[in-house]
């Protein structure tokens, strides 16, 4: 079995900055971390590898510095890594990102299972996984908390919902987005750290995957950030203090003065 895991390097939340011209996140020169949810996807893949000797390839789209994220997961036991890096990819929305990642999956050619974290902490859209599955025309499931391999290559997956847990049987190839319940990410080992340090990580650009520049990055995005601003500070707030009875009386008086219907 060949498993592809898609990860993302995101800005550390302490260092988030917005480009005033493009209104996108500034990534160059900003301290970054691996999207925490993606580490659960890596762990899910490694668990399957422990049981089946599957091969794992991790993909990430980003600037050259995203190479650090790939070496991190290689140090945890991942077999191969590919960096998708091209100036044409800059400013991509979820659709353009999915287009690029799907093209990379096609280029790999023999992928049986695609794993992603449930969402990225910088955008919080949870759209890339399902969009990739749509572009690749494979079935998918979201919010997966447990994965079991069945005889014949099918999957038994446990999916968390607001009502409880759903149990699905899925064929391969398919795509799953996972949640933290899938397992605590393992730490890097010394042996894998040594291998990761020496690993040659291929870099694929748009041309390597047969993607026209207008289909990726800002040019290939259906959504663009037009303006970024903070909401105006409210000056009409009233602090209600006192006992519960006093607070209730003050609230009633303020609502009545505001001429709220029914009072």
C-alpha cells in the first residue's frame, strides 16, 4: 500500500502578518510550524505502516523553507517527501491549493490512500481534503478517528459526528481527513533524524506537474481577500454589576431605555 499524506507549514500564531498588497499571509522570513492537525494524519499513516509495511510519501506546498517540515516528518519514520514549490503557487486559495496537491498525487501515480489533517489552523476552512477528493474522483470521509485495514484492501473507518460515531466501509483509493483521536504523534528517532538530515527532497513546480500557471496560485483562485481590517471598537457597552437581582434590574432598565419591543 502507498499512502500519501498532505501537510502544511503554517505561521506560528505569535508571528502572523498580512501582506498589505496581496492581503495574504506573509510566510517568507516568518517562524513556522507544521499544522498540528496534519501531524495526526502522519501518525495515522505510520500506524498503518507498522501493521502492513505500507510506504508513505508526504507532500507539502509552500516556499523553500517548507523543506524543514518535510525533514521533520521524515525523522518520524515517513519514507519519502516531495516539496511543491513555485512562485506561481503564491496566494492560492483552497481550490488552487487542492488543484496543485491533486496534480502531485496524480504524478506519484500509485497512491492507495490519501490522508490529511481535518483543517489548517491558519485558514480553518477544512476544504482542501474534500476538494482534492473531488478533483481526483475518489470517495472521502472527514473527521475520522480510527482506521482499520480489512482483507482485500478495503478500509473500516470510524467517523466522529455530533450525534456519535459512524462506522463506514470504504474502498481504496480514497481520501480521509483525521482528527486528534487517531493517535498522539510519535517523536522523531535518532536513526530517522540522521536519514532525514541527508535526504534529498525533490522539488516540483507547476511545469513538472503539467499545470498551466493560470490554474494555480492567486491566478487560479476563485476567492481572493479584498480587504483586511479590524472591526471598529464599540463605545456603547455597559458593564452591569451587583447581585443577580440588581443585574437583572439594570438589564431590564437598559433594554427598556433602548425601546426593545415587548418591554
